[in-house]
C-alpha cells in the first residue's frame, strides 16, 4: 500500500450522473486501499447519496459542488463543499437516527451507513461536509 495520499478534486453540477462518477472515484480509492467489496460498495453508495443530498442546497448563483476525495494510510475522506446559505450537515440526521435505531434494535437501511464519521463546518460562506471511512477493521476512537 502506498504511503503517500492520493486525491481527486472535482467540481460538478447538480446531475445524478456526475454524483455517480464521484461515487466511482470513491469506489476506486476504497478498492485500491484493499477494503472488502461490501464496504467498497457501501462507501460508494453513501458518497453518491451525499452528493445528491447537497444538490438541493445549490443555487443559480452558486450552482457547483466541489468534491475532494483523498485516501490516506488509515482512511478515505470525501469533502463536499458549496457556497451559499449554511445547511445542516449532509446525512447527519440520518446517521444520528440510524445510531439510535441500532440501540433500539430496529436497524434499517441507511444511505449513509457506508461512512464511519461525518464532520461539518462553515467558513467564509462555504459549507463543508466531510465523510470519513476508516480503512481496517475498527475505526479509531473519535
């Protein structure tokens, strides 16, 4: 496995076909990192779902989504950035709801179950949601 990070940065419009292409890039990074196929597919699906969810926050004035995908030795990160009004973290409610369903024993399908961590920040009119998938069996304590 390479020790240098690999990364891609793309700018896309609100088009589900472009979201699928970003998901394909995430698939490549996860596959190249040696992740098992089921986790690779889950990550890919989560990245596509996150892109599609962000599309609703794009406006005519700020109609592009910047996506940066990076593979590090211990994780894959996907940062979704857009300008405009601050929006809630993409998928955060879904992930939080999913966690409570697991605790209740009522787990169900969740489009963001392919990631281990979601972080959200805003700065200078830009909203950034970072999805992280840890490589290996157990994610580090966060």
